[in-house]
C-alpha cells in the first residue's frame, strides 16, 4: 500500500463520510455509506463501521489500496 496523502481540513475534526469524499476516495455520500457498511474502510489500521466517526489531524484512512491522512489546513 502506498504512503498516505495529506488532505487538509478546515476544522479540528471531520466525519469519516465527509473525509472520504474530500480525499477523493469515493464519489458520493451514498457510496460512503456502502463502503463503510461493507467493512472496506480502515481508520488507523482498524476497520471502521461508523460513517459519523470523528477524525482528527493525524488519523489515516485507507480504502481500496489508497491511504489519506487528516492534515491541518
């Protein structure tokens, strides 16, 4: 798997579903719901099933061989 790409966010936290779209790992909110429910998304190397999971700077999200890290703006 590749090194994570830093994706800056405006606030201190962001919800997982929003971050997946911001990081261009998915194309829509409904797709976020599907991939999360299927157990395909990992946060900090652990499967995450909550679309509303709050992510903080430094968290790493992985999906389909791609990784994105929450970075400060």
